């Protein structure tokens, strides 16, 4: 199911009030979907930024210390 709503959409309902009508329920559902999409996108951005930060360090460590990767400490 695809819902296309303006990303700058602001809710007119007060928070934490139980939705009584079907229209309010639908509005809350759409708001929840959009909030979840934004949170998922932010999470993917954070994960991508973290990976882009650590990838050069991992490559540097692997090329600088190859004996550590092939020998066992025991």
C-alpha cells in the first residue's frame, strides 16, 4: 500500500488522545507510517555514515597489520 502525503504535513490532532472517528484513526495511521519511514531513513543514514567512517580504518588496519590476521595468539 502506498501513501503519498506532503513531507511537511503537520498533525492537527492533539497528541495521545484516542482517535474516535474513522477519519481520526486513518489520520493517526498515516502519521504513524510517515513517522516510521522518517525514522527508518534516519537509521539507514546513520548506519551508512558509520560504515563509511570505519571502512577506511579497517582497510588501513588490514594492510598495516597482516601478521595479526594470519597468526593465532595462542
